[in-house]
C-alpha cells in the first residue's frame, strides 16, 4: 500500500509540474495530423491505412509518456555527462553504416532496420534531443563566460554543428535532416547574442561556396535540379518538378473550405500526389480542408513555437533558455521548409511537417523535445528572485 501511495504521489507531482498547455497544443496538432494521415492513406486500402494510423497513434502514446518523463528530468544535470552524449550522438548515427536502409519514401540511408525490432528508427530524429542539449550547454558556457564576443565563441559551437551536419550527411545522404542541425545552431547562436555580421559572413561564404561548386559542376545533380526547378517551374515537369506541381494543383483545387475529407480528387487518386502522408501532407490538407484547414495547421504550429519562446523567457539559466530556443528553431525551420516546399518556393529536401506528417520516430522525438521544454518551465525562477538574479 505504501508503494502505491508513493507511486500515486509521484504521478501527481509529475502532472502538476508538466506544462499541460503545451501538451494540449501538441495533442491537438497530432490528432489533426492523424486525421490527415488517415485520409491521405485511404487510397492504398484499409490495411495500409490502419497500419499507418496505428503506428502514428502508438508513437503519440509513447510520446506522451516521454513528455512526462522528460518534464520531470533536469537536463542540466545530465548535460554534465556531455562526453556520453557526444559518443551517443556519433555512435547512433554510425549504426546506419551497418543497419541503414532507405525507408519507405526516400532513397537515402537514413533509417535503422535493426534485426528483431518491429519498426524502423530514424537516428537523426532521436539525436536532435541530445544534440540540442549538448549544443545549448556549449553555447551557454561561452555566453556566460565570454559574452559571445571572442572568436572561440563562434568557432567551437559552429564547428560542433558543422561536424554533425557532415556526419549525418556523409553517412546517411540525408541533407534535409542534417540541415535542421545547422538551423538549431543558428537559432541558439542568435538568441545568445552572436553578432549579426557573423551570420552575414557565414551566409555569404556558404552561398559563394555553393556557387563555386555549381560552376565547377561538383554539386550532386539532384541538388542542382531541385534548385533549378524552384527558379523555373517549367523545368522537368514530369520528373524533378512533378511532386511540387501535383502538390500545387492539390492545394489550389481546395479553395476556401476544401473538397471534403476523403473526397480530394488527387488525395484519393492512386497515382497523382506523391508522398502525400509524409512530405506533402500540407497539400492533402489544402485540397480536402481548404485554406481554412491550412490556416489551422499554421496556427497550431505557431502556438507550439510561441509556447517554447515563452518558456525560454522565464528560464532559470542560459542553458535552459537556449534549449527552448533550439527546439523552437527546429520547429520553425521544418514548418517553413515543408510548407514552402508544398507552395513551390522551397526545394524538396525531405523534411516532414512537425506533428502532422507520418513518422513514428518523428512524433516520439517531438513529444520528448516538448517534454524537455515543459521541464524547463517547471524549474523557472519566481518573479521576485528573477528580478534580483
């Protein structure tokens, strides 16, 4: 009986500390996403549809558990063991060299197919958690000790982010997931006070480098094609531009209120809209639920991001604040890139729409990340102490 009472009290304490507003926003967005996944997979038959809905729902249930677990953990204590975090980040990605496969919707080697494990795992999704915490600790140290003014404040965190980008890309050939790691760094560095001119120099240098590689024909052809089609929508409409042309047709045909759930002409056609339950779920929403449905998606994404920034403002330490900013940056970049891809203004790089696109690894990681943000909120300083600290 004593054990049951202690367990009950522990559960009550976790529920009391967790940010239930953030959890509610995540659950509403995910439920909306599962509905869109259901209609986006209906054309493949009931068995295929049910499996995807069950996997996404199971990922959500596990994610809720992860949310509460991470809400009760002080990640600053875990970050003290940063060498273990770093070894995990590199090692988990490196497993792709032996067990990596292309997954269902991509030709890269971004998924782990472990023997005896019932589902595939995307390591780059999972490692976002530990990477963000580790990078936040690193940048917070420079911010608190060197005020982000020295060259080392730029070089070491940027090298960390750049190395992770290359590590993921070289091993998995998944440039989209790798790019998210750079955007997490950019958001954190900006919030920590890194001078704007460093960003200008970095963007300029990156643009010049890519331009030179393109001139000397050293870029992968599919990279060139994906940027080319953004500048010229008539380029390769039956190959490179096919996905985005079909996506735009689906979005445009929905009008204000859409054609109705399970009624979209392209969504319910077997050979029309590619990757409709992953990369192009926003197009499904546009066709079947119209502009109203798309605005609802954007507002839900914005609400989750806004809650992360709210928590960052009241965080007790620089590291906690930067963790929140890092996860918010992840959500912002993935949302803008995915919707921009559907609107034919961004290149296709295989990034899913947070909380809405199908993916067990993705949804579990998102809830765990939001759980970390919830934990930061539970450890905020009281107003009277914050004013004197």
